[in-house]
C-alpha cells in the first residue's frame, strides 16, 4: 500500500472525466475530489468511480474512495488544503466491501 500527499493544486483544464457517477452525489464535490486525484494518476489511468463519505458524517472534510483503472485510492483531506492518498493496486485486493459507514479492502 502506498501513501502519497499532494497540496491540492487543481488542473486548470476544467471538468475531470469520471466514467461512472451516481446522480445522487453532488457534482461539485466529485469534481473537487477528481481534480486532486488527477495529480497522482499514472499515464493512461482513469477515474472509474468516486464514493463520497455520507453527508451526515460529523466531519468538515469528507473522506472518500476512488476507484481507478489501476488501483483503489483512499482519499483523506487534511489541513490547509493538503490531501493524503493511500492506494492499493487491484492485483493486491482480494475482497472489497462498502457500506454507509465503512469502506474496507483486504
């Protein structure tokens, strides 16, 4: 599992493509996450889906899981615009479960 950190600098090219989206998720929040995620993607890697933390979570900054064509990224925003990424390559994932409360991979 890797751990990357970015300062949250966003690309200026506009909307970041996300292959699958859920119409109940806020598009602005998805694009904010996607803009940070593209800074750590490898060439040819694309964002497949972003699972945002529940709106009722009692935190100001919401964690989320990002599925890409190469790996699963755990996205955790920090202080002062910093973002911490933990990643698992799909070849290392045996089982993935998600619920309203947790996102877990092993």
